[in-house]
C-alpha cells in the first residue's frame, strides 16, 4: 500500500485566513459590514417573531437594538484581533461603541424605571461624552509615544507585528505562531520603540571618516 498523502490544499481560503488572523484590511472591513447586516437582520426577524405573539413596544426595540450592538461589537473584536496596523484606532473605536451601547441601555432602563427620566438620560449622555473624550485622549497620547525597549519582566519588549505573539527569548526572527519571517533590522524597526523615534528626530548621524583620517 502506498503511504502517499493527498496534496495539501494551498488555495486561498477566506475562513482559514480569518481564523489564522491573516486577513488584510479590506476583507476585514467587508466582513465587519456584513456582520452588521446579519445582526440587523437577526434583530428584525426576532421582532417579527415577537409580533406574532404580542404587540412590539418601543422598549422591545430599544433592548433588542442594545443587544444587537453588543453582539456586533463582540464580532468586531474577533474579526480585528491580531491586525497589526491601526490597532490603537480600532481598539479606541470599539471602546467608544461599547460606551455608547452602555449609555443607550442605561437611558432605556431609566425611561422604564422612572417618570422623571430627563435628568437621568442627560446625565448618562454627558457621562458617555466624558468617557469618549478620555478614550480618544488616551489613544492619541499612546499613539504619540513609542513602546519601551525593556518590558516589565526585565527582558526586551519584542513581539510579532502580524499576530502580536511575544518573541522574547527566541533564537531566530521567525514567529512560531503565524510563521512570518523577519530580518533583524526589520523586526527592530517594526517594534516602534520610543528610542528609535527619538533617534529618527534627533541629530543626524556623523559622517563616515575620510580616507585621509583612516590612514
């Protein structure tokens, strides 16, 4: 009997690349919009099923919309995990979506629990604005500074920019998680160290010694 194995399927697979975290920006963006459409369709179908039993109230729509947004945010977190570029912006966007989902749920709960809900709703909205400003400020501040070279554990703070896997203690520049290969200088530059940022904006490098000096 022959021990030959069937050839491995190397054709591009959207699902395989998605699970491996290797999709690019455009496919992830398209899947994000697709997930929003699917979540909205699920919300509408759920309300249609409720309507077959009883009348659909405004509170039903509000609670369903809040749950749909929570599901969509969870889907976005999974879709954009491990994406190296714009990671800080994406994280801040997801946090803002989560904040305003909580604000909407709190406002709906206040309108259902009290008669004088105007002050409660206004307070929750202003809290949402304050939290949003804090997230944006923290993201902008973090983006203006590079990473420290030394980690909190005393080692060199180095990780794969493709999947985020920590490469501390490895003997080569190949990520064991996603398989991406780096040269040493490429891996160092892609870490976005604060010291490299300061060096790039500092004094120019000294000129090479002239042949007369080197003799």
